[in-house]
C-alpha cells in the first residue's frame, strides 16, 4: 500500500512533464477523442473520479482517524454529476486567474496538517483540467473544415488544444 500511496503524487509531476502539449500519436488521438466526443469526456471524468476515490481509500486505510479525508471527499461527491464536473473543468482550464488561485490554495493547504488528501484532490483536479479541451477547441471542432483538417493532421491538435 505504501508504494501505491507514494506513486499517486509522483503522477502529478510525471504526467504533465511528459504528456502536456505532446505531439505523440497516442496523445493526438486522446486530444481528438476528447474534443469530438462527450462520451470520451464523461469517461475521462469518471476515470479521474475513480482514481481520486482509490487514493482516498488507500490513504484512509493507512491513516486511521484522519478527518481530512472527509473534507476532500466533498469535491469528489460534487464530481459525480458530469454536468457539474464538466463546468468545473472548463472553468479551471479557461480562466488562468482561477487556475493560479486554485494552485496557490493547493500549496497553502499542503502546509496544513491533516489536509494532505484535500491538497492532493485539488492538485489532481488541476492536472485533469490541464488535459481537458478548451471551449475554443470545442467550438473549432463544430466547424467541418477545421474538424477535417485536424483529423487529417492529428499531430497539430496539441497546438489547438490548449
């Protein structure tokens, strides 16, 4: 359990460094699916939620009586509604001021005892928002010519995505 608990925060560093704005083929396919399919975005949010709940389970199993898990479960409960989660992801992705403020709050919460899971939950939400399609990409996707161009040249999707 210790290895699992320690590997989760490592993902917060490794994933953005290796995958954000990547031109790799699998990331181009990911970007295309996320822009083109609401079902893909629902799956993304559900996987994110499962990942967070698994982390909460592992953390609560190792740290008995840790009340901070209860606080961090509130954002997880809010994310069960896809419409609400989609709105949160778009707001975090679009509004840089809101994103920076959430990142600052996350750093402050890291210093507060018992709120490790809350800081991790917020950090993971910020990470998930980084890979969420922007409103501009979704609007461009509705245009047939742009969609055709992006499908023919999937590696250019990373330039449009963020």
